[in-house]
């Protein structure tokens, strides 16, 4: 296999299947699902259960696809492609639902492993058209819901599933009770009761209730209510986003939270289509995040994006005169010793920030990498102690050194980003230190003008240019790239991450500047 073939195979996105009806206006159903899958960096597959003639104002007519044809589509797709998650939407009638349930069970038996299934119990269109009759509802309850990993009813659908009177669910507490009953009655792992139709005391807020049966835990996810008529297909979009997130390996809680955020931002960035209830902007993230998938020529696209948008700061940092003087052997010893003392103090805080990142992570793989990074801080501090000892500076003196203003500003900024943001923002705040030291050291080590023999600063450069530190850089970089690949970065979040990266890069520059200023 060639290198190119290997990279292409390695980067194949996870496949996600939608089993739903076609919406000729493109805002809901299969069309919305496939757009959502693509926006999440997954590969979309489809089984069409019905064809509708509809627009933003109404559903003019609908024709189901025969149950046999639905079963054949499912068999064709799942016998060939590694489906990582699936969702259902409009299922037309009882016979189609039974065909879907039977085909799904058969596929799982052949596969031998569980596949997450998100069931969106579509019953009524946004325009008010009834899409499921009484027989179909009974079959949905008896045949399909017990197979679901997650079910995502809105208030009216939850009432129908539980044989409740319309508008019986009239509070957040009633939503909680409905979610509990659905999970218990139909043996569903997670139930999300969507609260978009519930008027709260705070009219600017929407609350969705998430119940996890295994943990017997409720989570209320609050979002800003967006004053927009462009809400056609929001239910389809949410279930598709959750399925895509599950296919990418997110735990259920994060898959749900990210899905809700995606829908909210897609409504915020929507535009008018037609004269009725328009669609959300499924492609908002694709339009605003120019970060491509890894390629042979750009294997770390998020990292490259950060550097490209640093407004020259990255080059200023990695080609800093502090490193240049160290490489030439002309750096003042007093300057270097001052730097080592300050960096020794800095490493303690960096290790604390790494521990905070491990605490915030829900991935054992990430935690393992971060534990290794903490150990690397200890090894790095030993290097500082050994180098200082050569100039007659003891560990005790290093411990007593007063932390400089540049170190205080830098380390507290990182901790602040960690306390205020999520694990990705914290790691981006820490990234310039890891990535920049590795890059600056490699530049110096690769420069033929760098003095090696008799240069007291060469061991410092060679330590960061060496295989061990470069491996740590590669490991840390991959964690960040993987986190980004599983996230949907809207414009505001991406802007904040770039700002964080630029601010910590500036603080790195000032850290070396302050050392040079003592001379």
C-alpha cells in the first residue's frame, strides 16, 4: 500500500445512516440529515422511507416507499459499509416501521456488535401535517423504541408516546417525568425531551431535558431562544447531529450537548428560504471554519490555522533572539540562569494546568497523554536544576527565586483559560509552549551556524530538539487535532481559540524578552 493510500484509508470519516423521508424543500428529512452529517465531518448514508411534496409552507402530499424496498436499502448499505451510528426520522406507517426494526435487528446480528441508534419519533411536520397514524404509533412503541439508544421526542411526541392528553407536559418538571417514563417503559438508554414548545418564565430560554437511565441522571440543557421562523427540520437536524457525534466517538452526554449547540447556532445563522418556516443553516460551520481535513501536505490543519492566523507572532516567537543567541553561544550566562530559574517556577504551574486538563477530559487516552506530559514537566525541571548547578546555583536557590511579572501573567492566564473554558481551550492556551519550544529548537538544531562544541547552551537546545521532546510535541498536537475533529467550531468559538493561542504566544515572547532585559 502506498503512503497516499494509507493516509486516505486512515482518514476515512465514520459512516452515519439516516432512515427517513425525503423533503423536497431540502430543510428536513433525508436532506437535512445528510447536510448535518457532512457538517460534522462524517460520511452520510440514507435509506428513504417516504417521498414528500412539500415546501416551507405545507406538505402537499406524501408517498411511502414499500417496506420491501426499505428493507433492501438497509441490507444493501449495512452489509457493505461500516455504519458507526444511525438515526430514524419519518417512517410513514406500521409496515415500514416493522421493516426497519426487523432489518436493524438482522444487521446487528450479522455485525455482532451494537450500533448506536437515535430514534426521532416524527409524528407531525412543522407545518402541522400528521405524519404517523395510530397503528404506526403502536408499532413504533412496541418494535422500534426498544431498539433505540436515544429517543428525541418534542413535547407533543412525548405525550403521544405515553398516551397522555395533548399539552399535559406543561413544565420542566413534567418534561423530567416524561423522559423518565419513556426510558423506563420502552427500555431506552437515553431520552431527550425537547422543550422548544414550552413557554418558560424566562421567555428567552429553551430547556431540553436529558435522562440517562443507567445513571438515573437528569441533565437540563439551557439554550438561548432564537426569535426566528427558520426552524423547519430542527428535530431532524438535532437527531442527525447526535448520531454523527456518536459515530465520531463522543460519549452520549457530549454528543447531545454538542448537537443542541449545533442546532442553536444553525438557527442563529439561518437565512430566508421560501415564504414559510425556512430551514436552519446546516452548513454554517463549513462556511465559517476554513480548517480542512488532514492531507499529505497539511497533516495538522488546526495547528497550521492557528499559526497562519497569529499575525506574525508565531515567527517572532520561534525565531526569538533569545534562542538565536543561545544557538550562537553568545547569550549572557546571567540571562540564561535567570531564565532557568523563572522557567523552573513556570513548569510547576504548567504541570498544574496539565492536571486540570486531565481532570476536564473524559477520554482515558487523553488522560494518559496528559499524565505523560506532567511527568515530562518533572524531567524538564531536572534539566533546569542540572544546568543551574553547573553555574553554582542550587535547587534551594531556584525554589526561593521570586516569580517575575512575565511568569505570573503567563501562568495565571493559562489557569484562567482552564477554569473558564473547556479542555480544548485550555490545551490551546498551553499549546504555544509545547509546540513553540519544539519548533524553535528544531530551527536552531537544523541551522548549520549553530555552535555545538563548547556551547554551554547547546544541551538546552538539543534537549528540546531531541526525539523525546519532539515525540511529546507530536503526541500533544495529535490530542488537539483529534479534539477539533470531533467538535463543530462555530465562528465565535474559533475566534476565541485563535485569540487564546495568540495571547499565550505573546506571553511566551515576553517571557524571553524579560530574561534579555535583565542584562
